[in-house]
C-alpha cells in the first residue's frame, strides 16, 4: 500500500481504471448468470401457476354445470313428467318443465341447447336439427354403454355439428334421470354447451404466458387450446417426449375424464434474458469510452494544476514572505480552484496577521491596564458593601420589632441582593440567580404598588444549570423602567426558560409595556454589536442601556458567538429579550 502511495497520480488513476473495468465486468457476469437462473425459475413457476389457474377455472365451471345438471335431474316436476301417462297431466307438467329449462338457458351463458329424453317417450325440446339430435342420441348410447353408474354428469366430450351448412364445435354433457325409489332410469338430460362456457379464453389468460395449452376430453380430443388449429384433433405427444428441448406438464381433470397438457420449449424459460444481454452490451460499449474520456479529463484538470501548484511552492521556498507578493491562479476542478483560493487567502492572512500582531499587543496591554484599575476599585469599595449589608440587617431587625413587616421584607430582599452581589463567585446556579431576581421584583412591586403582575415558568431540571451572576436583574430593571413604569394600566412581566434542541439554554424576559420604535431598537442592536468598544462607553457613562449592553458583552466574552442577547420589540405592544447561554452542569467551574 505504501508503494502505491508513492507512485505518480497518473499511474494510480490508470490502475484504478483497469481495476474498475475488471470489477464491473465480473459483477456483470455474475449478475447475468444469477439473472439467468432466477428468470428460469420464475418462468417455470409461472408456467406451473398458470396451469393451476386454468385447472381451477375449468373445475369451477364444471362445478357450476354439475349443480345445474343435478338439480334438474332430481327436479320433482321432471320426474313426474317422465312417469306421467295421463295426457292432461303431461301437458301441465310439460309446461312446467319447459319453463324451467327455458329459465336455465337464459340464466347460464353458453348453453346452446337443453333436451330431456324420457324412456316412455315423454320428451322436452327434441331438437329439429338432425346434427344436434344425432349428437344427443350418440351421447345417450355412450351413457348406456358406460359401466360408470355414478350420480355425477357424464362429460361426453367435443362434438362437431354442422348447423345451416356451417361446422361448429360444441361440448356435450349428459346425465341419467333416475327414479329415487325404487331406482331405475326414467330418462336422460342432455346439455350442449358452447366451448367458452366451460373453458377459459386462452388469448386473454395467456397474454403474458408462453407455450401451448391443450384441454383434452375423455377421447383425447383437443377441446380448447391457444393453438387454435389443433381444436377438434387428437394430440400426439410421443414425438415431443423424446425431445430434450421441450417440457410437458400434465394435470388430470377427473370430472371431465380428461386432462390439461402444457407443452413449451426450455428456451421459453429464458424469456426476457435477451434484453438483459443487450443491455449489458450497451453498458460496455458506452462505459469503456466514457471511462477513457473521464480519465483524460481528470488527468487534464487535476494533474496539470497540481504540477503548477508544486512549481509555485518551490519558487516560494527561495523567497521571504513579504507584503504584496505574487498570488497563484489555477484552472481546473472546483476543489483545485478552491485550494488555490485558500492558499492565496492564507498568504493574505499572513500579511494581515503581520499587521494585527502590533494592534493585538496594544489591545492586550490596554485590557491589562483596565483589569488592574478594576481590581483596585474593587479593593477600595469592598469595605462599603459589607458596612451597608450590616446596616441593612440592623434595619431589618428594627422593622421587625416595630411590626413594619413590609419594610422588614423589603430590607431583607435588599440585603439579600447586596450580599449576593459581593460574593466572590462569578458563576452560580440558575436557581440562585432566579432567587435574586424574585427579590428584585418584590422590591419593584412594592415600589409601584403592584402595577404589574409577574409570571415565572422554569423547568425544574433547568434550575441546576450554572450561569453568569447578575444577568437577569439588569434586564428586569430595563423592562420595568422603560416598559412598565409609564404604562397607564396594569401590566405583565414574564420570566421563563427552556432548553433548545442543541442543548443550549434560552431565558426570556418579556413585558407588555410601551415597547420601542424600530429606530430605537436598531440603535440598541448596534450597541450590542459594537463588541469590545463597550469599555469606552462604561467610562464615559453615555449609554442609558448600559446594563443590557454589559450583560450581552459579559456573555459574549465568556462563551463567544452566537451566545448573548436578542431583543425584539414593537411600539405599544411590549419588548422581549432572549438570553442564549450554553448549558453547564453543577460541576462547571466559575
């Protein structure tokens, strides 16, 4: 593998091309033989399934015809008519039987003729056509000579009849009409059917099939087939059986005393494989020239720019980096052009960083000086907060003794805020920050005589997260001072928090106060985006929203972009401030 890595890219591309062609060829061969096997099996299964469907269809038709024939053969009116010798009774019964036969002929499609031949000479619909009449009596003769005395109908088979000089092929079915007790033959019930009433339409059923299907009657005569010229002829399969190129499948039709024969070529089982073979050839014809063209394009658009890039770097090795040096231009794939652009950008950044080093050092010195000044001011003022806190505790005790409970609570809340502000920690639990916020809101509600209501909603699992200290009070103060203080009616202040899908914390402070104009909102947004320049405004004291700007920059300084404040407001509809913070557990250090 290391040996190949050190070879030229052009040689590696050629090897990859040859290997790719070989792999594709092997895959195509494997898929071709697998497809051949699958197609053979699927077509064989389809042929068997089709044979089963034809068998089921014919057996279903036979079952319907059996029911019709047996019901008629055991009809009491038919029995009485065939046994009757009284002329008046015979006329009355003849009308009933004839009406029943007419109804059956109308209900069942495909019935050409129905006749009843009685042994005592009582007949119904004795056909005038001599060919049909001959077929009826031939069937009766066959039934008399048949040793099969079963109760089911007798399927005589295919009969060819000439009607009006035109030859037609019909299927004849007969049944004995037996007296129930004692058992003896009263007559015969004969039905002449159209072939479509018993057999399927192969042109429709075999639309996607292959091979030839033959339905043979008891005499071995083809009664129905998709090979039309064979209908009415005997089927001889002896010559086909010895031919290895053909397959013969047979299914017995017990009631018909016949069978279904399916004959097809083994080549039919590969039907559809020719399209796959042609498709694979087209793939090879198109694929190999295309790969050659692709190899040439890659070589032209990758190798040449890389060589140019290497020459440029070699030249730069013997030069010192200086401002305004020459930049490289490469033409090729997008990645090559991006590489050249990034390389030129790197050179630009080197130039820019050279200029920024001095500026950065100056800024660091400035920030260090400010830090020293802040530490000195904190030491100077450290005595005063402790003194004030002790005085507030004394005042709370005095108010409690005097029974001024509201004053006691206010002094306690003020002392709690003062003590919280002078604690050494910079990062606290959200529950602690929220507790101080509640103390502040209590003082403001007392001050404004409950002119606004406070709604607080925080999930319990959010209260254990750690946040920067004193980030809620300045925003609450801003909402009350600029939003609710000058409102003529009672207002509302909402304070809540949630966790985003990315795991960050969002805390919102919303009021339904006076809001602000778009111009004012744009001014505040500009102050938030000013960055480190807020240090100068702190010294000048020229910013009325200094608390919000201070909170935003403390968050941005601690956690970076995109954390900080986002403000939305609409005139006379209120203001909403959202604080985006990273989620930190209890183990986070201050």
